[in-house]
C-alpha cells in the first residue's frame, strides 16, 4: 500500500490550486480520503481526533448491507426460475448470477448518477465531496422492485440528491433520508412500476441465464395478497428467509438481522431507535388485531420493508433523533404509523417508507421538546440562574 500512497502524493500537486488538473480536485480528494484517513487537522479550538470519520462510518453501513444485497440478488434469480418451473434444474451459481446481472445495472446507475451529481456539485462550490451517497447509492436500488426501469431510477437518484440533500446543504444538513425520497418520488410519479403484481419478478433472460416469462405473468407479494383480501401463499419460513417476491433487499429477515448485528456491534446504529420501531409496530398491530383488523404483529415484521426500514432507514444518524429519549419516541412513532398505514390504507399496503418520511419530518421537533424539557427540569432542580 506504500506504493499507492507514494503515487498519490506524487500526482497530488496536479490537482491542487494552479495545478493543470485543478478542475478535478474534488474528484481526487474524494478518492484519496476514501482510501486513506485524512492527515489534516483543525488548527483552532478543542477537537477530538479519531480515525473513524464519516467515510469510514458510511463504509461500515455498506458492509452491513451486503447480506441483504447478496441474498436479494439470489432471490431475484430464484423467483425467475421458480416462476418458469425450472428451479430444480438450475444450479445455485446460475440462479445467483442471473440475479447479480439483473441487479448490477441498477447499482451502477444509482452510483453513476448520484456520485456524478455529488462530484459536479462539490467542484462547482469548491468543497470536498460529501460521503453520504456511499450509503444512499446502494440503499436506493435495494428498496425498489426489480422491474423498475433504469431511466426512472436515474431520475429518482438525481431528484433525491439535488432536492433532498444538496439543496439543504449536503450531508448532515438534510432533514429527509435521500433513499426514502427517491422511493417516494418513484411511487407517486410512476406508481405502475412500484406497485401491482407485475414488477416483483424479473421476466427476461440475461446472457442466456434465466427465463423469458409471459408478458401477462404476475406475482404478488404477501402484503399485496393481504391487501387484496387473500391469505398469503408463502410459508412463514419463506417469509423469514426471504424466498418471496418483493423489493430487492427487503425480503430476507435473516440477512437484515445480520446487518443489524454489524451496525449494533460497531455502535453506528442506535439500538433505541431500532428497538422502539419494532415495539411501536407490535403494539399497534396488537391493538388492531383485538378489533378484528389487520394481521398478527409478527407477520408485519416478516412482510414488506418493515424490518429493512427499522434497521437501515430509521436509524440514519442524520435524519433521526439525536437525543436518547427522542430516539425512543421517534422509533415508536415510525413503527406505529407504519402499521396504521398498512391496516387502514388499502391503496398503500407497504407503509414503512411513508412512516419513516413522516418520522424524519418530526425528528427535529421531538429533539427540541426533549431538550427543552431537560433544561426545564434542571432549572427547577437547581433553582433560578
């Protein structure tokens, strides 16, 4: 690695002020700080210096997403071969490679469009490239159906980066999760590619892998079946493991749980937020169940994007609550609201992403009242100042 470090030091002057490649300074800086922790420090004020900067945190979140992404790739191939009736004749490698080739273009488009805008924006403003899209770039493809066209995905990525992140000041300043905004943009702008029974299974062969399915082929998700008043055909085991139609990275509770363990072990995600999402969802589901509406609380956890949203989206440190008490309230609000939307809104059976969007909206207000309450308690305890 010393060779790479020496090479970067050698070409670095070309990208600095008055260098012949100064126009690409932000691109070089982003690449260098991604590979190595910056060795520059602030010259004024009291600061705590740590090698775990925001790029390293974002990289750890990407690692935590790997189990869900890899299983999502396999499940895409599994659903295609299953629908064609050729699953028994296909090898594990064939099934996985089909899903890999189907998902890879979506990940590439997401990063090319999103990071391209980030690079251009940083160069235009003369700032460092912000690292928040390292996570958003992989989250967005994982929360959409496999049937979403690439050009729609590109528009959604551009919308989320420009209007939900950069316009607020960039990473750390945005009040809404960019991945949530991308999904909501797609849902309300192009509902035909985000809902229904035709968008969850890849229907064309790729490089000789997979099968061409009939144009009229449909495959409803378990949540979609319940929304139609039909009992889910998938078994509980399949729902937990993830062998069901659904968004690319949201189907496997097992894979999501592995990612949750990584986030909690490294201390990146708040266990208070994560736990309270499930508590709020379970409590609200029990209330509805007692009135004869909805399904059992654990069914909510293994269907749709509830588990994925609770682990990877609600715990976003930028758009969630910062205070410990606020994290309990914030998570509970999201879990309860997701179940309310699922049960009462037949036109939107998922509910989780919309609940997180509203949670992001209320997070600053929740933190404000928690802080004001703490200040009031301390004043009463210590007397007037």
